[in-house]
C-alpha cells in the first residue's frame, strides 16, 4: 500500500539524517530516536525510550526556561530556538532545536517531533571571532570598532540624561625608540603595562581602548563638568610618569 511505502521511506530518511531526531509522546517522553541522536548525545535507544525529555536538562540551568518551552509547545504545537542540553557523559552542548506537533487524520495532536543540531563549536567560533573583532589581541583592551560603537551609545545617553561625555586621546612618547633599541617583544610589554596602568586609573565603568599602535583612547561617561575630565587626565599623566622597568632597565 502507498501509505506503508511512504512510511518506510520516511523512516529511512530519518535514519540517514545528520540531524538528531526524536519522537515524543504528549507527555514529552521518548518514543523513538534516530542514529544521529545517539551520535550527538551518547544516548542509545534503551537509555531514553519511555523516559521524559527532561532527563537531558542540565541541572544548574534555570528550569523555568524549559517549562516555558514546554508550555509553548502545548499551546501552539511548535517551538524553535537555541537551548542547552546534557549528553549521557554529563557534558553539555548548545543545540539549535525545532519541535513540531504531529496531527492525525482528524487533526488531533498525537506526537511531537524534535529535530536537533549541535551548534556548540560553531557558536564558540562565532564568539571568538566577535571577540577578535572587538578586542585588541595584545592588551585585551576594547579595539577601535568597539570604542566607536560605545561612543555612539554614550552620546545618545548623555543627550537623554543631560550629562557629559569626555573622550581622551593619548599616545606614548618615544615608543619607537623603545622598539628600535630594546626590540618589539619589550615594546609589546610596554604597551601591555600602559594598558594596565590606564585601566587601574580610570573609574569603574569608563572605557579604555587601544586605538592603534601606541595610541589609547578613554571614554568617560556621567561627568559633572569638564574639570572632572581634566583631573582624570592629570592622574593618568602622573601614573604614566612612573618609571617603567623593561629588560632590567628603567625607561
């Protein structure tokens, strides 16, 4: 019969899928899983059949999130999004999941089907690329791109709150001499020490960024007046005037 043939074809397609697929009953207990589900989660058929999908919830994550997903499924028959789940070895993975209701010929809900992709590695790479784009690799300070983004928001907030914003630029005098006479490795050490001193001198919440080369920028928000920015500049000059020890010598 055509229906039986279609069923066998559908079953073979599910078995060959690279995405993890699980069929759940209306109580969200497992009825069946495909081989990709076992490969991604470590759970085999005997581990999960008849058990609640909640067995894969990481213990320290907020259970309200998972309850909300289940409530959405009950009310709408569909949910899609990113969610953390737990493998058999207790390791956690971030998955892109889509759960859809299955209806019978009378339009009544009989099952749910979940299709799951492990996106842990791709999300980690995405975060690493974002970090590289927004933070200086040498000093760990925000880069120019993040500074510009933050500055735009700061100006908008200052206008809204009738407050002031200061933008301070500074560079290191004679930095080229350090590079030429002591080498780039110690030159990098000088930049890192400058970044550390700046971060220690500003207020909590102020932004210190490496603008490029030996140039740094400070974004200072919620100022009462210009004199407050000037006093900060004076503190920075005093801190930067303290001798710097590089390669066993003061510079």
